[in-house]
C-alpha cells in the first residue's frame, strides 16, 4: 500500500496497490482529489529514495506541476518521520483488527482503510489534540458512522430479490465504507464476495 499525509492537518490517505509501479498513477489521482477538496495546490512532496518515487516520469510530472521534491538521505528514514510513523501505526492496527475480528490476512486492505478512517478522526498531539478531519474541513469530526471491522450485519433483501416466504435479510460481515457511494462494504460468506449495501442492521456486540 502507499500512504500520503498532509503535513499540516496530518490527514492520511491509504491506497492498496498491487505493485510499486502503480504509485505514480495513484499519486496523480490523489493529487487531483486533494487539490479539488482543499482548493490549494501541492507544493512539496517528501519521499524516500524508492524507485517508484525516483522514476523519471514521476519526477518530470512533479517538475511540470511545480511540486518541489524532497528525498531522504539513504538509511535515514527518520528524515521522513511522519510517514514512517504512520506506516508503523497502520501496520500495528491492521494486525490487531484482523486478529480481533477473526478475519484472514487476505482482508488486510479493508482493515487498512478502516484504520486510516479512524486515525483521521482521532485526536493527535501533533495538532494540539484536534483531529485531522477537523483541521482539514474546519468542522468537528463525525463519529456517527463508526463500526467495528468484522462485526455481523444483516442485509435487507430488496423485494425483487425474494419471494414472500424467503428470509428478509442475510448475514454478512462489515468490511468498511464504500468509495463514492453512501453504503457499506460487506463480505457475504455464502456467496464469497464483497457486496455494497446501505440497508443494514449492525450487531456490534458480536464478532
């Protein structure tokens, strides 16, 4: 996965990727989204010396966009301490969440997104115990949508999907929040696939 962090608000974005070469395309998409949301331009990008960041095409794109590049000195990850600490925090939370939820490691990307979601809504000493989302949006963080990874949910069937004698719902597992849709990502253990739905009932006291 690749993470991007706004150094001022400490808001974090996490993107699961299949290979390191995908970082450039992910950065371009993230840059467009961030600049549209904030109304401000990215001025500087600090990374390590990984090949995915020093690639000529990536470097040329940043130069074209007026983005200053800063690289850490080899074997001194502390020069990019904010990112290194965030990656460690995410890894620790992913590991703990998967164990508590009883999910296999194949669900690591879902856990990473929820961990990032929670971090962005948690008070941070670095920003005087405010939350990254509060600094980023200027509004208090909203906690009404928080749910535990792995908790059972009951998904309501649409009337078109069932007959009068069929069950009204099916049991799934909460995996996170769907991108670009007002709905939840759920694992259907019977169909062995991810489904997205908004008509759900959470059973938070069970895992």
